[in-house]
C-alpha cells in the first residue's frame, strides 16, 4: 500500500468548502479554555463539513496563533460565530429550528450509540468546559443530553476527542 500524497487526496479548496452542502450540525463550545482544543474542533468541523462552530463565553476566537497551531487553516473554511453566553447561542439555534443537545453525563442522558434522529433534522451539540462540563443552565435549555459510553476508570474525555467521536457518529447517521 502506497501512502497518498496531499495532491492525490483531492481536497476541496476553501471556496469549494464554503459552497459545498454541509452536514446539518453546529458545534457549540461552552466556555472552553484550551485554545488547542478550539483549534482541534475547527479541524474536525472542516473534516466532516460541519455547518458552523459557535464559540461562547471565555472560548477563544480566531485569529489566534494558539488556535491556528491545531486548526491548520480550518478557521478559514469553517463558519464560526462568537456569543457572549452559550444561552444566547442556544436561543438563536432554536429560533432556526435546530434541536440542541448537550454532550454531558446526566441522569436522563441518551447514550450516543442509541441516539437516533431524522436525517432532515438540524442538530446543535454543546460541549462544555474542560473541568466543569456544560453549565447546568445550558443543559436546562437543551432538547436533550447525549452521553458518550465509557467503560474505563475515568469518566471524561478530552473535549477535542469528544467532539471527534460525536461528530463522526452523527456524520454517519446524517449522511
């Protein structure tokens, strides 16, 4: 097996990306501290043609060299928007007929592997702060909660890893 060269991968240009049909998902970052995590989220959003990334509260925004280290230019292709609070982002998404789900561990969470949705339903997925998770006020405004099943001794994943897992799962279910 020969490893493919970048020119053989037939990647979209930024203009082609912006014109392409998007996966009907918005990623919402609720007070994410790590700029490297933010950059990784942009890169994942680019890989799966995600509609947008909403950056809320203390979450850093482009242009920023720390975000760029891991985004590798994805901040130029992926649509993003900043909100002072995550509650404002959730309200706007609901006004545009998105179903909003927190990615968190709660008493009534649906496991990701059991989560089903209509392929025509626009989804927003909220990921929380690295230490505190998704704020309870935000969870209260969501349509539901999705949990990533975990079997080990730890009860959390790095946010960038969580985004990758959830986005890959939703991408398969929606496309």
